[in-house]
C-alpha cells in the first residue's frame, strides 16, 4: 500500500478535521498524523440507536506517571500501568494516561479490572513492544464489567514483529466482558486486529460471551487481519467510526462478524461508519451471526465485495452508500435468510471490470440490471430487496 493511497484513505477523513497538529507527526503505515489528534469524531446521525452508556465506577483518579510510567517510548511501562490499575479501590475509578509515548509489552498486556476507566490523553500513544508471539494484546479486558477505554492511540508491531505466524496481535481485546465502552481512539498497524470482541472460555462450562459493548468514534486502520472482529457477543453497538485498509492475512475485512462454532453473535448494530479500502470485504457477516444491521454507512473501494453475508439470519442493510467496490456491492450467499436490503445508494461497483456510467434510477426488487450492485445466491430464503437507488 503506497503512501498516496494511505493519504487518500486517511488524511482527508472528516474524523481528523479538527485534529491538533502540534508536535512531531506519528507515522502510521506510511501516513503522517498529528501527534495530538484531539478529535476523531464523525458527524452524528439523526435517529441514532446509540446513546452513551453509563458504566459504573468509583470517583478515584490515579495517574500512571505516579506509578512509575516514563512515557518516553524507551522504558517498558507495562508494569506501571498494571500497578496503577491494581491500586484502584474496590469500587474502581479512573486511571489517567498523560501525553507521551508508552512502550507496552502486549504479551503480558495492560490488564483491565472491573469498574474502571482507562483514560488516555489525546496526545498519548501506547506502542506495542515488538514480540514473536502469535497472541498478544496491548489492552486486555478479560471477564470484567463496567469498563471504559478512551482517547489517544495504540500502535501495533506489524512492521517490527519478531515472528512470522499468528494473526491475534490486537490493540484492544474485549473477551467475556460485559458493559464495555471503547471510544475516541486510533488503532493502527497491528499484527492482528485493531479491536476484537469475543468470548472467554470456561473450564467445564459454556463460554462467556461479551455483552453490551459500545464502540464509538474510533479509527481502526492498516491492521493485518481486521479493523474489528466480532465473535461470540450480544448487543454490540458500533457508531461513528472508520475501519479501513486491513491487509496482510485473511480475512482482511473492515469488520468481520464470525462467532466460533457453536456460539453466535446476536444483535450487532453498525451505524454511521466508513468501511473503506480493505483488501477483501468491507463487512463480512458469517455463519451464526443473527440480528445484524448496517445503516447509514459508507462502504467503498474495498478489494472485493462491499458487504457479504454467508449463513446469516436476520440482516438489515439500510440507507448506506455502497460504491466503487472491486466486486459486487452486496453479496448474499448460501444459507442466509431473513435479510432486507432497502434505501441504499449504489454506484460504480464491480469496478474491476470498469465503472459503468448509467442514468440514475430507483428500483424495487432484483433484476440482472443491478447484479453488479446486489447478487443473491439460490440457496437463500426470505431475501427482500426493497427500493434502492442506482447511479
């Protein structure tokens, strides 16, 4: 991926239009960003499903610098972060991370506890210390409740990883946790995912899914596997965010909803997001995903299809702009049922065969006239194509 592609995909995004450009730029995948990106927000949409969720915690505030963190990008600050977290009282509180560059050992991780907020200054960066492990997580929320993570950025080790195998080097991993919010962050250059949400395994018991997870106003870009993976999880809301330029190891999607067998994902809402420039799909909703909606999003310039379902139940694709994807805009594959496609705007899809200039029209239902934009396999049921616009 060349520098110009990175700039086109990232540098002009509205998330960063209010960014403060003070300090030396931080290099992310060849593109320079201001060291203090204070605001990453997209404009909110009307009739939003997302409302800020109250996460319960105490009033104590602790500063990682007071527990030995240097923030100079040289010293390993992992132990200082965990010491500050451990020092919170029983009712929890907030651990603050001032501006600086903090080297973090993702093999041992920043391990969050229940009833806490990890609050990074907008000019704080957590840098993954190079490692050779297949599984390593900079921020790890494991079987915790009422947690919030906000601010700053996390930079992974994809360019200086010491091993050659594995795909699970994540910036943020929420696993078997409930009532978690991740917001206002930039997650980039990870060996695996920018963020992953999944279940925690339990000995002699059913895995514990993550539940009530809100992801709001983040940019997850240039990660090897996914911008965001969703496994066994219920009631996930993803809002006002960008998932872009995933490349390096399959599936290489912006968002991949793919719960492990025999688990399911249930009720995932994706709204007002951008899924752009990913090597394969913008969004993949895979087997055992149920009650997924994607609304008011822009799904564009992905290396294959824009949105793909396979074995999905109850999917709603509504009011999105789906354009300039290399293959089909929306591809409903075998085993999918109860899917509705309505109110979307399509143009320039199947771009690998050249963009077709056509007169604008609106169509209800499917015909071969729109097969570049919508394609439905035969082994599906109850697929409803309502009125969509084609340009």
